[in-house]
C-alpha cells in the first residue's frame, strides 16, 4: 500500500514507521532480520531503507601510481526492500538518490522496483561525495531532488526517457521527499528552503519525512511555515533517541540540527551509556506524546542500530 493510503485508512490513528540501513558490504542480512523481528512487534506501517552512494577512492598501485576505483559501503537497498516485503508483508520504501546515478540508471532502478511490487519511493538528492565539497551530479544525472521527483512522476504517467508515452507502462509510485525543520544546511534561508520544498510537492511528491529534531517547537514551526506556503501534504516527523555523550557533537555536525540545552545538560551528567540511553529514551517518549497530541500522522524512527530502544519508546506511547 502507498504511504498516503496508510495514512488515509488510519483515520487519525497514529502510525509507526522505521528507517533502517542496509548492512555493510560483506555482512549478512540475518543480523538485520534479527533487529527487524523485534521491531515488528510495533506493527510498523512501512519501513524505509536508506541508499548509500558509491564513493570514488584512490588506490595505491605497486608502481607508485594511484588508480581511481568505485566502492560502495552499503549496497543492497533494492534487494532488502524486496526481502522485507516478502518476509514481513510490510511496505518497504527504498530511498532513491540523485548522486551517482544517471537518468537512465534511475529509470532502470524504478523499473526493477515496479516489477518487485514496491509502490513507494523516497526521492532525495543525497549528499556530496566524500571527496567533493559541493554536490556534483553524475553525467546525465540530476542536480536536485525535484528533478528525481519529476522523473518518477513522469514514469507514473507512462513517460519513459527516450520513448513516447507508453500507457500500459505506467508505474504507480507514491513519492515522498525530505524536509528540514531546522533548514537544510546549504539553503540560503528558511524561506528559500520551503519554496524549493513546495516545488517538490507541486512536481508530484505526496508526503514529507523530516530530518530528525529534538525540539518539537522546531517541527511545529516548520509545519506552520509549510502550511502558510501552501504545502498541504502529510508531514511525518523523523525521530531518534540520543544514546551517547559523543552524539552531543556528532549529531549537530552530521545532521545540522540543534540539541536543546536541557537535553544536552542531562546527557552531560550521565556516567554510563546506559544512563545516556535512559535520558534519550525519556526525552523521545515526551517528544512523541506531544507530537501525537498535535496529530502527527506517523511517528517515523531512525533506528540506526538501536531497535530495542525504539521499541521501548513505541511501547510507551502507543
Ligand atoms: C528523511 C530523510 C532521509 C534521507 N535518506 C538519505 C539516504 O538514504 N541516502 C542519502 O545519501 N541521504 C539521505 N538523506 C540526506 C539527504 O540526501 C541530504 O540532506 C541532501 O543534502 C539533501 O537532499 P534533499 O533531497 O533534501 O535535496 P534537495 O531537495 O535537492 O535540496 C538540496 C538543497 O538545495 C536547495 N534547492 C532545492 N532545489 C533547488 C533549486 N531548484 N535551486 C536552488 N537550490 C535548490 C534546497 O533548499 C537544499 O538546500 C536523507 C534525509 C532525510 C531528511
């Protein structure tokens, strides 16, 4: 089922969803099943699977020269989505990124997903590759997520890249996009960020999943700005428990989000990881309770290898 159908059918009852990462290259899918088996007790409506672009690295050669090679740390997004749908009968949502893909490769991936019975995609630009300062599209690839949304929407109308419209070849993807309550770090200002978000919706995206945030006021202000800008699709809050002291620095650095001073102070006082986890879980439970009062349609959790803690939060709030 499409995400929008899940939300419609729930008629205001809160839903839960998770984001997981594919295993590192060479690792087994069984460990992932181990985490998902536990999370299934929370009855998720859908599970998002992240995509990790290929990186170019330079490998030293015996003659002292360097050879550029492409390496992918976490392949497997499409396969894992198919495995999840088969094993758990839960909708899986592959993340699609612009980075590292030409339009033709994207079209082929969409055709594979369509054959696999996957009806949802999250369309993203992706970050710059590790050795580039700014995002650089692949040759004949997309510069911004909106172009990816447009490509998927065109395929939904039966419009393939090099062909005339093929009516019987229409796909039927429900397209989601990313939103940033605290502004995307490259955006010139909040207004321009919302304007570009609105353009993604106008191009065919049907819901928004947000970057994580730890202060609900940021989410509710973001929703107000979206509504004022004419964005009326569901906005799904992205949520994560803080679990380690070092995340007070790593999370703002990686995800460009603030940690409220009360939460930071409580984590600073912790003497063990277990104490940090307890503080992070309590904070997230409170966040979820408030978000449910504000009618958030879905609570979307970034599980990031902490399925038990997320399970604890869901059990406490639903
Ligand atoms: C829910 C969620 C899931 C994610 N999953 C993944 C994942 O699986 N893999 C991964 O690599 N990354 C993932 N990311 C990270 C995401 O790819 C990065 O944040 C990336 O830097 C931006 O992606 P976007 O889709 O928001 O880009 P865009 O919507 O293209 O926006 C990128 C920037 O460009 C600006 N912009 C947009 N359109 C225009 C325009 N026409 N002209 C000028 N400026 C414009 C925006 O304001 C923004 O600053 C995820 C993020 C979120 C919130």
